[in-house]
C-alpha cells in the first residue's frame, strides 16, 4: 500500500469512528461545557458567551503527548502552529504580534517585536488554556486583534503537600523533565517547579545573501560575470535547543473570598547548530566553502547561536465578594539576541570558534490592571483601567573574539538604539439581560498611547533622537446572544481592535546584511473592525456543534518593510482583510469513546493582493478511547499549502511542492497510548507523524525554512502524589 493510500485509509477510519458509538470520562478540548473567565473578564458558561471560546486542559495536554505550549494551543479550531522547533502560532490569519498572549494575567508579547517565545512557557506547568477568537481590544487593548490566549498555571487549592514528576525521552535525543511540589496549610499556599526540554537533530534552513540555499534545493545560478552555472547546496545542520524554566508561587487567603497570589518564573532558551553542510557544485565538480562565486559571495551555512532569558513577575488580587480584580506584573527579557561567526568561517569546513559579532535587544514590559463589577438588576457592569509600558534597547557588538560565547570579550559597541511606549486606558462593559433569552454585551475601551524616547547612535557618531507621538483610540464592542433553550445559542458580534506598532518597526535601524532598514517614528497604529456570527448547539448530551463566520478589515495595515530611497522602512500600507468560517463537532459515543473534528476555511488580502501566509484550509480530527487503565488517542491534522503565485522571473525559484523554499500542504497523524498502573503512576508511548510524512515549510516569524521532522517516538513516565 502506498504512503498516500495509508494516509487516506487512516483518515477514513477516524471519520468512521466519529460516527461510531461512545462518552469519555474526560472532557474533550472542544466540548462547549465548562466555564470561561477570559472572554468577558468574568466567570460564564462557554455555551452562553457570544464568541468562539475554547479550553485546553491539563488532561488534554497529557493525553495528546503535547511537547510545547504552541502545540497545546494548536488543538483548538482556527489555530495552526508551525511544526518547527520554534512552534509559532497563527490564529485566524494573525500571528503573535496580533494575538494577545497572557500567562497568569501578564502579557508575554515581547516589547521588542511583539512576538511570543512559546518554548519559554513551560507546558508541564499549565493548568488550563482559554482561547478567545476575534477582536478583543474593547477589554484587553492592543495586540488583541486575532484574539486572546490566556494561559493559567497550576496552584494548590487543597490542604496538604502534593507533587509530580514527569520524565520523557524521544527521537532527536529529546529529553523532557518536569518536577513540581505544591502545598497548602490554612491560609497559605505555596509551590515550586522546574522544567527542561532538550532536543538535538532538527533541520532548519536559511536563505543566505542572493543565493537560494537549502538541503535539497538546487537551481542554476550564473555568477556575476554570467559565465558559469553553479549549484549552491547545504544546510545549517542539526539544531540543538535547550529550554529551561523554574519558578515558585505563594498565595495568602485573607478569607474565603479574598486572595493575594504572587508568581515568579525564570526562563532560559538557547540554541545552536551542529555539523553544518555546504558546498558549491559546478557541473559534476564539487567546490567546497572558501571558493567564491562572484568575489564576494561564499557558500556558508553556519547558523547563529541564540540566547534568551526572562524573569516574569505576576501579583494578583481577587475579591469574589466585592468583585474586584487587580493585577500587577513585569516581563523582563534581560537577555535576548544572537551571535554569528565572522567571514573567516565562510572559508572553513570545520567547527570554527573564532571571531564573530553579537546582536542584543533586551526589552521589558510592565502591566497594571484593576477592575470591578456591579450587579444592578438586569445589568452586570464591569469598569476598569490599565497601564502598560514597554521599552527596548539594542546594542550591536562590532566584534567579539569568540562567536560561541555570549559573555566573551569584545572590542566595543558598534551601535546603540532604543525606544519606549506606554498606554493609559479605561474600559466599560454592560452585560444586559434584555429578556430571558436575549443578552446584550455593550462596551468599549479608550486608550491613550504614546511612543517616545527613541534614539540611535551608530559607529561613534552623535546620538540621533526621534520625535514622540501620541494617539487616542476608542475600541467599541457590541454582542448579542440569543438562547433558544439551554442547549442552543446564536450570537452576533461587532468589535473594533487597536494595535499599536511594535517598537522594532518604529525605532530600529540597521545596515547589516544586504539591506538597510531605517526607523519610522511616524508609524500609526492599526485599527481592525471584526464582525462575527455563530451558533452553539448541544444534541442529547452526546453531540456538541459550534459554527462561526467571521470577517475582519484592518486600516493602516503595517506589512513587510518597503523600499524607499534611504532603505527599507515599515509603513502604513493601506487596508487588509481576512474572512472565513469555522465548524467544530464533538461526539460522545459511550463511556469509553469520544471523537472530534474541526475545520476552518479562511483567506485574506493585503491591498487587494492575496495574503499567502494564511493557510486556506485547516482540519483537525481524532478519536479517544478511555477505559481504565488505558487511554488511546489518534489525532490527525491537515494544513493546506501557502504557495506564492508563480509568474515571471519567480518561475526559476519554483516555490511549489517538495523541496526547500516551498510551503507544502501536509496531513500528519499522531498516536499516543497511556497506561495508568495506579492513581499515582502512568506510562505513555507516543508516535508523531505516524506515516513519516516529508514536507517543507517556513517559520514566518523567524524567516527560516525547514524540512518537517519525520516520524518521532516519545516514551513518558508520570508520577504524582
């Protein structure tokens, strides 16, 4: 049987199981039962919320052999995550700078570029993830354009001492470890955790200079003289990644209604590439690195070495009796950057550890939020205010003496630049029970945003200062939910989102590499209007259905940097649109079987041109068998291709399927089996990419191309007490 036939057979088998008979004792990811606190900043039934809100639990994460937080988020409808080791996330066509990501109430989007380091959020410490799709700026302000992802970590709620240990080993020499100890006595709770993830063997590629490079990508290229054809072939080698997280929490209950909690997390994330391969082929003759093509270009595939580290502080006060919530937090990326080898490495086919350069861009974000609710007859009124502040500073070392060392000696700083922004906001929402069946949510948020203190000092020249700018934005929201009965709800929603430009786009200057990037301190915020229509229905306590149609239009869209006379610059480029529909089905067959399937169709345009970064089709389906002591989960995921149009000169690059620089469609099937020996100890064996599917893709946020990892195996042991 062919590989394709096997995939089709497995897909049909899963679809057949979706109609077969049974109810799992565990609540599946897509079930519309449960409570959310994220959608409207108050506890509500998922069924009654006028938005697509989905929950991923700790049990879901364990059951499906989830290895990082991006994979956990990608379980839900409308979300795709790259299969690279970085695991970037896309929600309804929006990437991380347009999705607000919270951990225990603290925003995790970096002040530098708005991105989220998913590998630095410890998946073993997650209690629950709530994903709210669609524009949410009326309550959450900037970044909440594609939606809000709220990650809640574990805390101890019962008296006594409890702990857990998780150890796994798998393909690519991947080792995961997670340890936690939590306790509670009277009014005081406490806990500590440690997690680490080490993997070695991922293939990750990069297009260097004007030459199109990659492991299997070969294309005829004339040299500068136009006299000879060459093939440039290679890869960065195996990508080694180490992610480490540790922290603690302490809480104090003033009484049964009032609680103060402090949480601290330290995260470290390092990577490097091993055994790079690169050479130039002229006809049948191999010319190894060191031989230039046009007197300036070399065949070099040495990858960067990267370091990231942050401290996150989160202080939260909850008063259930008086309905007051307050949060104060800081995320400090005190180490963030990379090193790369100097030109001498380009002429060596060995492990070069000499001269290089270092780029560092640390950033810091503060956040304070305070709100209170009042119940006034048919009205539940929420009023609050917030303050946020971001800052970044970048330094580029002109030369370091050992490019593999972050703290090694250097000969001075080549460039300094930085900037800040801050926002003051007030928000108000009225949940109005218009009738027994109809509920209206009416509200909005006013933001005063300012960017300031931008500067740049380059190569010993005088410091250049940039003008400050302020903007006032109002983000309204109107949603209507109609409950036909306890099991059927329909809703319609409109909201406007406000997204300030990231500091990288406003103040960054660079003439490194082949392009010059110049700052744009006059960059304006984006505003996005989102419309949504949805239906949630439960049938006979066995079937949950959720269907949703959405449309979003962005004004003052900020896309890729455009060419100007002085260099590339980020600019407000006009309008962008996305639209699509989502449908999810969860079927409870019996006490032992559940099945689930969700599908998203979506598309987008920027100034009338198709946005090829948005996959048009997303499909996620699977079935779970759960009868003690076994839990078996078969899970499939399909993502459609994101090929560019092939016209004119781009034909020679051949972006289509099957090799480097393509963004292939792929269907991956994963299998995990869990055996619970007793209530304390269990083993899991999992196989990802069951059919060993080979495909090529691109990690948009990091601008890296990669070949998808083949079939991998993981064995995991879990113990708790």
